C-alpha cells in the first residue's frame, strides 16, 4: 500500500496522521484515506472535487500533474506527501 504523509501544518487543522492507502492513482489513495477521515476531504478538495489551490501533493518526490481528476499513477511502494502552501512575510 502507498504511504500517505500529511505535513504538520495540516495536522494542526485536521486529524490526519500518516497512513497506508490502497489504489493505483492519487484519487484512489485519497479516497481510501477519506473513508476514515471525512473532514479531511473538505480540507483537501473543493466543492468541485478538485485539489484546493493551497494544497500540493508530491508522489515519490514529484509534484502531481493532474490537479483536477488526480489521475497521476502511484505504486504500492509510493510515498505521497500532502502539504498546504504557506505564505507570509
């Protein structure tokens, strides 16, 4: 199963510990995680079911390309990092 890691700044807002998730795409892995934490879905995805602007996902160190349908492929050995973009100055 893929390893899904949420950064600490996300964990401050939503209960989202590191988890194992099944699936062959980013969407399937996230749906696996959302099954346990429904509140996380609304924080990661917008009302169009697309990745929110301020959220970024990396698979095996590469930023995903498909932010709309989240169809980027993953392997059982993949590591997904979900992070919230930070700004300020």
